[in-house]
C-alpha cells in the first residue's frame, strides 16, 4: 500500500509540475486509466482522495422480520388505493405507516428509513409531489410563523362547476403556515360578505391568529373605490386584533403554504364529479378532518395537528360572538403591505403612488400603516426608509 500511495502522490506532483500524462505513466509503469482515476479523486477531494476508500458498509441496515415487512407492504397498498372515504385524503408515506404500526403495537417498531427501504425494495415508492419551489428569503420581509396561529394564509379555489349546473362555486381555504391546520368552506360567490363570513367561521374553528396573509384580490382588499379607504375585511381584522398582511401584487407564490395545499388537494378532490353542493360540502369536511386529525407532520415531531394543538392556549372568539360586518369602524392597529419597488423607484398603495427612490428599484419593502397615528412607514431590511402622514377615509 505504501508503494501504491507513493506512486499516486508522485503522479499528482509531477502532473502539477507540468509533466505530460504519457511521461508520468511511463516512469511509474502505470496505465493512463490508472492516472485519470486518481487525478479525478485528487481534483474532487484533494490529497485525502489518494487514499483507498473503505470497503466496509457505510451504514448498518436494520433487520426486520418477514412478518413486519409484509405488514408494511400491506398497509402501503391499502393506503394508496384510497378505496374508502377514510383513506381518500390520507398520506401514504413512511411516517403514516409507522404511526399505523405503532397503533397495531407492532414490535419492534421499524424506523422511518427502514420502512422507506422496504417500500423501495417492493417497488412501492412514488416520485415526490412537485410543489412550489422554496423562495429565497433574502431581502424579502416575510412574516414569522413560529407556532400555531402565528400566521394564517387565505386563498380561494375556483370557480368550481357542479355536474350539470352553470352556477359558479368557490372553495375558501384558510391554512396555518406553521402547523398546517386548515379550514375549508364552499361558497356561492367571491363577494366580500362571503369572505367575512368565512373568516369568522375559520377563526371560530382554528382560533384567532396573530397575523393573516392575503393576496391583492378585490374580495380581500376592496381597493379601487378611493384612496385611503380600508375594506371591511381589513376592518374586521383590526377589530379582532389580527394584523392583516398583503403580499406583493402578482406574486401568489408568496402565499406558499396555502398555494401548495391547494395544489395537493385539488387532484384528489376532483377525481370525483359532484352533482350537489351538499355532497361537496361533506367531502370538504372529510378532507379537513383528515388533514387536521390524521396527517402526521414532521415539523410537529411526528404528531398530527390535533395532537400538537391539544392543551395549547389559543386565542378564541366567544361561542356566541356576533359582529355587524356591515358597519365596521377602523380600530387601532397595523396593516402591513409588502411591495416591490418599480424600475423608477415607486410603489403603489391604495390607488396612490409613492416614491421611495430609484436606488431601491426591484427590492422588496414593507409598508406599515398605523391606523392610530394615521401614518405610513416604509421599511427596508428592518430599517425605516421613509414616513408619511396618512389620513384615512373613514366612510
């Protein structure tokens, strides 16, 4: 081995000194294939690459009994068949299989890697679902979601057409960006009254969030009537001490948690054609219960949302809470809008244009509207850039 290692070291030294590969191979009585092999190792790993690699197994594979292996395969095939309503929206991966083995008191309980190996050996693996790519957060003032109800994201799916009908339907979706809890509702329109009713129902079910994030659809922001006007959706949030956040215009990927959820459930839900709204509502309720009570979340230490939330003190609406959503005042609070500066150094807000300077073009800025002080502050990377007085239209 010493002579072999020495030859490799000399070969690399001479090549670095400018000698040809042919001359080096003649001096060492080695083939050019031999030289190129060790040259590649050297380029990849430096001098350490010239040592022999260990032939020992890199990892010890867990051994399981044939009975447990057959059980894993049977559970996977049952889940992926989606043959019953209870499995229609169930996940089929290793965490779900492990949870079922634990419920069946299988011993010894195999680890996740072992279950994945068994599935691979039996050809039961499937490609990962293609969801929206993670977004580079550099420079983007993303809100923080570090616990349940820290941040909810709102979106809608539609229009949806029932079999043999022309009536448009919409599915409103609320998702917790941290723990993955969801609330869904079927509605006949995109009118703001429907949005307000949905938010109150979702927050009765999930609890009140600290922040809620919307896109810039009219049913949420309601802007365009007049400048300095706050929609009833924003007023409802302020009334309930929830901070509304609006993502940049034409950037739906910034609502990534709810957008990915929409992309996951729609193919599963719409494999069936629904004729009656009551049937679709029951199916949405089944989907919601499956996600909240059966999906194992790695972020929650292999627990479901229901298990994680159990015992948490979440801010909730009173049981008999009622609010006249047609006459909502502007309460004290903050409204956050994230905008991308244009080529000319401008941003648009509530139908008005503000200049922040061409040096910030294409950067994202956070605008904070303080309804008590009635002023607008622009932040760049957490620092105040500009501040203007902002008198609100209270009609």
